[in-house]
C-alpha cells in the first residue's frame, strides 16, 4: 500500500474527542481489517462462516486495544474540492465505536455520515460514492491504495442497487488486504447483507442531490435527525465528485 506521511488532524471541527493518532501502518495488517469489518460481516451467517477461522479472536483483541487507548486512531480519505472523509476510532470509555465524518474547511462542523457501534447509524455512502472516494487517487490521506480505501469506508456503505462487477471489485480489495481464503464468496455475502443497515434505496431529491430511505441514515430527509436541506446538498456534491 502507498501510505503518505500525513499527520492526524489536531482537531475536527464540531467533533469532540482525541487526541487523534495517525496510524497508516495498521492498513497493512490483516488483523486490523478483520476487526474493522467485524460488525459488517457479523450480520451475515454466510460471511461469519467464511471468516470464523481467520484469527477472529486476535482481531477482536486488537480492535479493543484501538478503542481503549489514550489517543484515537484516525484515517483520512481526501475528496475533490478540499473535502475530507475521516474514519475515527472513538475511544470514549463505555461509548466506543467508529465514526465516519465528512468535512470541508469552510464548514463550521464536520458531519457524521455513519457510526459503527452498538447504535449503528447509516448508511452514509452509496456504492457510487464509495468507489469514487476509493478511486480518486488524491494524495494527502492515510493511503492512496484504492483497495484499502474501499475497505476502510465499507461499513458506512449501503445500497440496494450495486452494479455488475461489484463483487469482483470487493473481492480484489479483500484479496489485497486480508488473508481470507475465499474472498469472492465473502464479497458476495457482504454485498448481499450489507451490515447492520442492510441494502438501502437511493434516489435523487428534486433539488438534485442523493438521498436514501434508511431508517437510521442522516441522509434520509424523512428522519427527524436528518441533516438540513443545505447540508444534504453540500455533502451530496462533495461525494459525487
């Protein structure tokens, strides 16, 4: 993988926590990925069966350590127009989890796309948005490797209309980053069940930005906790680039 010398942000506006710790070396670790994707694959019996003998216990120990430290691991995926996606390991005692944030320097606060914990919120990314972020090759993040970026953002994804070739794409990422013995079968299982939120339907609002129908999504305007119309449009534009 190609990791940059980028440092963790000193702070993320509107987001409490830290101090943040940039740890791109984790992206080369099979155990990290097994822990990072645990909640996503544990929703599928078929997926769990495929990873049952793949160092699951050791991966859980590492994940617990990352979520219980004095500093919070944070990974960055840059987007066009100076936007950034942050994946933050929230290490609050008794409130640990992984947050997926999007931010622009002109915004007063980052927005939470999804959170992966006991009270999952999301999805925050369609398949098109996920792959666009993974494949943009922009420097300045935790890695420029599209396989690592895809897996890093995968738990924030949910989409009931993945294209032909999606299994092949996810298979390539799993093969590159993990020791899974049957990556194609796992990719198919993951794309069928899609983690805690399951497949979610995406449409386009009258104003032209993407929205979904997820009951726990900030990008579903029918939810009482959804973002404002202006922010839905801003985030949609950032992720569509």
